[in-house]
């Protein structure tokens, strides 16, 4: 259900997908929004799906038994609980419900529905617990139980409270029992509402157990991080990561998270390891895993998709419900190390395979141009997944016309009354292997009545549903009689999964003995050794002899075992342990998480490490630079001014060439550490002279940059020294005989204080004859002037700024409302074109906090031009014709290949590769073909370059280097021009693609061309 949009920098091809040649971004996104049709009836829904071969999909439940489902749970007695969130997006009146669905005739399809609980506000998740269920209903986690057997909850207890009531897509959600017996809930920072502040402006409070107010509490909405708790012990902790809607654990307990455009990332280092060393600067405890980018390309098959104002089309934008499949019942390729992610905006389910990569993983597509499941139905909204007792994957379909939140929608759609279309609908599907047996658990499941010994046997089942529920029930029962059976399972050589769960079950019952941990440390299965280290960590105080046993794993063959060992050893401070920590660190130095784990030990344990690293520093190995920077950051963050000064002096001393490789990372690390101090040491005042000298005069470019980073933290004092230094910097910047990086850094030096006196100098060096780094540095320094100087300059010189300068120039407008207002002025007068803004910045402008700016941006960036409308209207019939891909290829080769390629072949690489537009709607592609000048995409407009020798050249600027421009012309001719040879250049305001294609192809040929361009194979 998470549809918040983040706006990371997108790869070049994605930008081409967003805005090709002359198509405005938002016109392409908003065309062909279908009128409400009421969706597809349940009995016809299966015909809308394309599913991976080898699988089948069946309807398990549908309206009127269930509506607006967002989560589900199947308990040990075969009862299906379904969470209904009717209030999304704006209704907080308490319309949420928990339904209990039953299959009375045993045919595998639910036919009876009972309201188990109601009066919930915006419920987001459910988990079986004790004799009832835990339900997340922000701001609370509730416990609901039916004590009299009428299938209706008569106990309602608030377990936790204090969570934010923010946008429903970002509230706490999806409680999940971990292997370690903790309950984890998905959670992240409250999203600041700009339009619906009254409804969703609650940023949260301290999170606590209301019936134990003096117990543990997590301040300020847990600082926006995910939360884990054990209600039977009143335990409550934050985790190191956060997730939006959904999270999952793999077989060995590794935690995977999800967030809108980032469909899979891992919480790599746990919070206790970071907590023990507050000086360690770790900005993110998670690792993005996708090797096919964040905001990965997707391949929907939706007919007439419902895309709203800020919906990013063709890429993952609403990823949720990440699920590590461990059901043991899928075809071999899908039966292990795969994760599924729902993408409701694009009406599909995406699948990845996980491959080990050091301490973490890489997630790769299983299919290059196809999704695991996709629907032609625009109302299909998969929002959650669940592994059932039969090993099938149960898919929760919210089934709504609109899934985006009105915070990010056009006002006319909000007022249309369509926000709640489909609130009476909802489906749950069962996805299983094609040869899977019919559903039997609805009539046969009775795990709740199993004996303790039977539950122990279930710990070895291949399906996680049985293992997790058996472990939960055993820990809940706490029967001492079952301990011998659990010890026997923990040593069962034939059942690795049984050994794993038996160990954690004993731990949950507080009955795990050190001898079993020692055995597990020597297990043949790496995943068990990894977990045994975690278990040993919990028992180090009462069983200190475990420390020596841990050291036996220092040369373990598995990278993840070594990583966990390094994390755990940070709690032990002995010479022998410190030696082992250092040994593992240098063995796996290239893995950044190994570095983080090693340095997460208390700062006192790292005191001698920096000297050891510098002594064996290897200049050609970037891992050494990374480690030195991390260690230096620890020094900078620590309250030891003398140590900072000594390290600074050591790093700025000029020595023989080739011996300064470690100095730059030392300075970079010190700057990072100093930035995080509450106050700067007074000793730095006396070091400013040497820093200035180093910044302007040191022979190493990287050392000069490092000195500048520290100066940017410490600031420069006013006075003659500063003025003298700035004059020196100006002279360096003017000297064209010096390297461009030295000149550019001198320009950046001027930004240390208000560079207003240097305005004329800065504007003079923003010209195409200057190296690109110098121009960019001058633009940045100009933007530091707090007024509108830079914005006015950019608007005045816009037609002469090259594409890379233009991109940086747009960023200077985004700093404050006054500059944004000038940018909107430029858009209004067409001095700057909308396509130049780019998708992420367009979204930012249209989501401005200032209502006037927000509305104005939306009006300007969604404005439709009327040019060539007669031609476009004439060709509307092409959209209804059946296109022939084979004939379309001939049309492409005869008309388009002179300027375009199709996936890297079949033409000339002058314009963008047209293999990137398959996700566009046909009307959007056709409009761009027929009216390429409607809004010229940045990078594909024509330029005229006047040379000093009197000649002029026209073309698109294909690339820019520090010292040259490369122009490309139709036909593929390439011309490289040295910057000193340029007299002037000017944008012509024309698309490189000519108009008039309608004179060469008719409507049927247009339909054929569209069919060819939209194919994915």
C-alpha cells in the first residue's frame, strides 16, 4: 500500500523514458486515463492475468465477503483473518474491520464472512498471537481476542501506543514474528502532509506500553525507525532500518525492507552494534540490493492504466509487501532465495533472485522483460502477500480504481468523487505450482491441538508457515517436558531447519544451554553457525567461556559468518579478540560492511587501528582509503582536540610525491567527523592557516579537496588573512595554465564566505570556452550568494548555457521559494522549457509546501499545448487500429532509423534509443512523433556553435567533457570542438526531430509503428 514517491537521481535511459524528444512528461503520464468502468467482476478476473509458466492462480475470496483487504493471517486452526481498510485515503471515522473468512464446504474458496472486529481507524496489518491477534491500527498496536467462541472479539487491549498517524501509506504496519522471537512492525518517519495537515499531521509521540508507563519507551516516534517488541516481557526496541509497507525475513533471519521506488533493501547491521559506538558515523544501516536499479523498470500489461499526477510511469514507484518465499512448494527456480514484491500502481508482482555478496546480497531479475504476474485490469491492486500452510502464495488485492493518495494527485481527480471507487470490492488469490493439489487446509488444519512433540517435529518442515507457528506455540506453552525433544531436534543432523528453529525455540523459552550453542558454532550449515554466533552473544555474560569458542570461527569459509562474528566480537575487549577483529577486517577489507562491523566496537578499541592501517596502506586499493576515512571520522567526532590537531598536522605536511595517498581520506574523514560535533575544538582556530595553505597550494588535488572540506566545516574568520587568501584563490582560478580541477577548487574556496564581491568574475567564467568543472564551480559559488543573483543570471544567459550547466542551474532555483517563483516565471514565459526540469524536480515543484507555488507549478507543468492539434486529432483513429509489429519494423527502418536505434541496433544513435518507450501509452508516443517541438527534452534540442575561425556548426550536444563539446548530427556525424575554439553558442529552441512525419506515413502505418515501439522483446 505504499505509494509515497521519492525522487532519487534517475539513470539516463529512465529520463529518456520519461521525456522523449518533444513530449512533456506529464502529458504522457496523464493521457488515456480511462473513465471509471467499475472494474472486472470476480468471476472474470482470472482472465486478466499473465502468470509465470509453471504456476496457476485461483480466486480464494472476493466481494461481498471481503472488501478493501490490505493484510491477512491464517491461524493454527485454519481460520483466515483479513484486515479491511475502508477509510483509505481520508476517512478516519473508524470504518476499518477484521473479517474472519470460512470455507464451509471444503472446496478451497471462502463462502462465509464474520466481522471479528470493527471500529478500527486505518488498520494496516495482523499477526496471530497467544489466543487472539495483534493488529496495527495507528497510533496503536492492539490485541484482539474472542473468549466466548462466537468469532467476534470481546477483548480489545492497547499493547503499544504513540505511533504517528501520518499518511496511511507510511504508518506502522505488518507485524511479523521473527526467528529470534521478537515481533517486528514495519515503520518509518511520519510524512509531513502539506495539503492534508489536519487529517495526517500527527508526527507521533513516545512509543510505550500504556499499561507500563514507567517501562521502556522509544522517544519521538522511534526516530522514524522500525520497531520490535515482546509484549509478554514488556521489551521494546528500535531497529537500525525503516520500511514503508511490508518487510520480510529470509530462512536465516536476515531482514529485508521496501520503500516506494526501492523495491528491496536489507537491514545489514543491527541497532545494538551501532549503539555501542555513537562516534561511528553510519548514515544508513541498510543496503540496496537491486542490480537493476532503484526505481527499476517494470513491464505492465495494463489496458488504460489509472496514472495520477505524480505517478512515475514505467518504473517501480509503489513497491510494497516484500516477501521472501519459503513455502517449499514452488517449482525449483522459485523455491529458494527468491523475493516477491507487489507494485499496485503498475498492477503487477515483481520477482527477484538473491545471490550472496559478502555480508549482503544482490537481487537480480528472474525474467529480463516480463513480470511474475501482471494484469490487464487497471483496478488490480496487489498490496500484500502471505505464505500459507499449503506453501502457496496468497495475494491480497485491494481492488480500487485509484490507489495513490490525494496528497499527490491533481485537484480535479480529488474532486471527481472517484477516490473511493471500489471500496466495496476486494479479492484474495492463491498462487501455486501448476500441479499443486487443491486447497485442503480449510478443512484439515488443526495445528492448535497438536502435542508438544508434534510441534517439535514441525520445526523441520520445509514451509516457513509450519516452522514459525510451531515455534510460536511452543514458546507460548513453555512446557519444560518438551525440552529434551527440543534438544534432540537441535542436534538432528538430518534437519538443518529443525536445528535452527529448535535453538531459537529454546532461547525463547529461556532454556538454551551453552553446550548446544558450542555445538551449533561447529555446525556444517553456515546459516546455523551465523545464528549460533547471535545466540552466543546473548549468553556471553553468564557463559564467558563462549568468547574463546567464538574465536574458532575467525577463518570460517562463509563471508556472512565472518561478518556476524565481527559484529559480536565488538562486545568483547581483550587483546586476543582485538587481534582477531583486525585479522577479519583485513581479510575482507573490500566489503564496506566488514569495515562498519569492525569499527562498531567502542572507539577505545579502535585507538591503535588507524596507525596500523596507515603503516600498511596500499594506494591502489580503494578499500584502504575507505577504512582510513572511517577511522579519521571517528577521530574527528571524538572529544579529543589534541588527537584531531595531531592527525590534521600529519595529513597536511608536504612530503615527497607519491607518499601522500592516505592524506586525502584522513582529511575527508576528519571533515565528516567534525561536522557531527556539537562544538568545534578551539585548537582548530590555529590550524586554519595551514588548512588554507594546503587548500590552495598543496601539490595533491585530493589533499587540496580534503582541506577545503574541513574549511567548509570550520568556516573562515573575517579579516585580512581571509581577504588575502580569497585574492590568491581568484588568481589561481584565472590562471588558464593550471589544471581545471585546481582552478575549480579555487572557485569553490570563494564560496566559504559570501562571494557577492566576486559576482562579475564568477559570471565571466561561466562561458563555453572555460572547462566544465570551472563553470560548474562558478555556478555553485554564485548560488551561495543568498539573494536572487544566480537566478537572474541564469534566466538572462539561459540560451547560452550548455546542457550540463543548465541541469546544475535548475538546481540553484530549488533552494528557496523566491528562486522557485522566478523559475516558474521562466516556465510561464517559455524561457525555460518544462522538459528541462526533469521528473524528480517536477515532482518536487508540484509538491511544494507553499500552496500558491504548488498550484502554480501544477498548472504550468501539466499545461497542454495546442500546436499541431489538427494533425494529432486526424491521427486519433490510429489508436483504435490493430497494429502489426512486423509492418511497424519496416516503418521504423524507413522513417526513424536514420536518427534512432531500437535497443542498441537497427539504426543510427543520434536521438534516444526508442527501445525505452514501450511503457508509454500509444497516445503519448504518437503526440511526440507528430509534434516534436511541443516541449523539447533537455539534451535533444538543436544548438549553433560559432567558432573563432568564423565557421559555425549545428547539432545536438551529445557529450561534454572538461575541455570539449561533442556535437552530433542526423546521420551520425560527430564533431568534437575544443572549448578554446568556441566564440559563442546558442540554443535554437528547436527539436532535432523534424515535423511532418504524417506526410510519409498514414494512420495504419502509425498503428503498426506504435505496435513495434511498444513491444518488449
